[in-house]
C-alpha cells in the first residue's frame, strides 16, 4: 500500500496501490455516498490526500452527468455548474497539496536533485489522470455488462474498456518510473500552480464589472 510519511521513499508512492485504492473507493462510493467534500478538513496524510483527491473527481463525474440532463431546469443546471466550479477548484488544490507533500518528504533526503532534468508533469497530475481513468473504466465496464443493451453496444464498450485498461497500465508504469527516477536523483519536479481565475472575484471580469456596476 501507499505508505505514510516516515517510510522509505521507494515505497512512499506506488502506482499499483493507488490504482487499487481508486477502484475500491469507486465501488464503495457507489454503494454508500462519501462524506461532503466541501466540509472535509484538508488532509495531512498522503493516503488521505490521494483518497480525497479521487473523491473530487468522483463527484465531478456525477455532477457533469447532472449538468447534461436534458430534463433539468435552467436553475438546476446553473446550481450544478456553480458546484462543479467549487469541486474542480478543490480538486486542483488537492493535486497541488499532494505534490507539496511529496516534495516535503523528498526534501529530507536532499531531493529532488536540483541539477536533474525537470519533468513537466508532476506526480500529482499523473495521479489525477489515473483517478479519471478509474472512473472511465468503472462506468465503461457497467455499459459492457448491461443485460438490456444490444450486442453492438456491448461490443463497442468492451473495445473501449480494453483500450482504457491499456492506457491505465501504461500510465501506471510511467508514474512508477518517474518516482524511481526522482528518488535516484535522475529527475525533478516542482509544483505548477493552476492559478485559476474564474472563481476569483478580483480576476474574473464578469464578476468585478458586475460589482462596479
């Protein structure tokens, strides 16, 4: 499993364990809804960060489904869209917090090596991609196993599922390889702040122009 702070760096981040956690959490949350993301305290432990960041993607997935319903009223769609913005901001904050936590763990060993080549994609960003792939795999498998679906629908989704699994396997290997290179001083990364503007009333012109008016 993903280890807590204080364990060896090599076992701190394990892509296969993260994938297993993603799949297990999705199955769990479809049976019993997770706690309200907006009321949770910011996690400190790495495993908690990974799980809550995954929860943000889980909630975004289902909110996007609601927003696209042709039966929803305009006011309902507006409410969901505003919630999507808040959850997406939370998701990005958690990605940055994950990278900051990893950098703090690495710093005790003088890592990342300052002279190592810079990797453009951080571990937090890769974990986020794995989280989204886990959701795609879960829901594509549901479609591939639907008993009321026509054969063409089942066949199409089985093909999609195979492709998604291949993509996730590739990305899992990439994360493990990147982490191995980081702890051996062969690669480095730094936090890339998302610097979202749309939620900031001082940066979104639609908001600050309304305030001035």
